[in-house]
């Protein structure tokens, strides 16, 4: 009989906060956040980060820019906030008026909580992109072995698709990347593991996947004023492991942001002590 496990991201996030314990409150950390423009998805994530920061005793400095902000405006905000914070987040997506790649390159690595410039780094990077760290945490807790598994990554964005493909390949998975311009969604039907980070409402339908697939939905988008995922919720009936949106990957990724923040701060203190 096929078991269906729906991942409770909120419970896992609570366990991560418990593991961080008093270390994070004793560290007196400050997290900078830059956002430009607002959507339901952006507002949801910004508010969640603020609530968690307050709960953990982390000071949050939020620089809100307009939806017409330029690349220079965002880079200036990074430069202004960076000296007074332990970590910095540029909330994505950015407006079309901003050249995202230029912004990513302007992010100081010692403040880069989101690991925006993660490509194919050393074996043991200090921090992973929070969503990728959340995906690995889910795979570990659900005891999913990735080595040798047919794995399809939908999307190749900076925060999910590209780093997820890299990390899963490093762990021995046979990874195919599917985007609008390459690959084929028919690959989903053969996949043992699917990781999606496209941001296309309910793109993945039950008939597109096989029974027993591990389906990790890291995509978020707005539909009818609500935050929804890339996978139709009905896919949960076929998947052996399924992450709902909201409540799956998202809460764990937010916990990983604060785990990364602490790691960057502690690393900075060690570097200063040398």
C-alpha cells in the first residue's frame, strides 16, 4: 500500500528554531531586508520574516523602495544597510526596472543570507540558499535517498531551480532541468523526485506524475488573492511525499534564513578574532 506523507513545514520549522535555541537571542543579531514594490506573495514573505525576527529577538531593518525603483536605488540601499547588519536580504522578485543580476553581484558575500551568488562552490559552503537547505531538510527527515534517482527540477531561478539542481547532482541524483525553453514536462511522468520552483499556479497536474513520486513544491505565486504552489493539491493523492503551499517548504526556508544569519554572524566574529 502506497503511503502518502504531507510535509508539515511549520512543525519542522519549530524544531529548527528549538535547535537554534538561545544562541540566536544571545547573539543580538540584525537582519536587513530590502523590498521594492508589493504583491500578495512578497507581502506574505516579508511579514513572516518580520514575525519570526521579533520572536527570536532579531532586530529587523526594512528598507521599502517603490515599484519604480532603479538598479542603482537597490544597490545604494545594500551599501547603506550592509555596515549595520549581520545579514541582508533582497526580497525577490524585483521590479522590471531593476537588473537583478547586477544587484546579486553587489551583495557582499559576508551578508548574503540568501546565498544569491551560489553556483557551484566549495564542498562545504558556509550557507546554502534557504529554499535549497529546506529541500535537503525535507529529504533528510522523510528519509528519501536521492543518489541514482531520476530527478526533475522545474525552473532554473537563482533561489530554487539552479542551486537545487547543483546540490542534487552533487548528491548523486540524475537531474534533468525543465524550463520553458528546454526539457519537456513529459519527463515528470518518469521522475522519482520532482522539485518545482517556477511560480506558475497549479502547473503540475496529477496526470503528469507517477504514483509514489516525491513532489517538493517550492513555487509560490498569487492566484485569486491567495498564495498557491506550482502543484495542484490533488497531486498529494499520488505522491509518496508532498509539500503543500502554503505550509510546506516556505516555513522551513524562513527558519533557514535565520540559521544562515547566525552562521554568517558567527563566522564574522571568528574572522575578526583571527
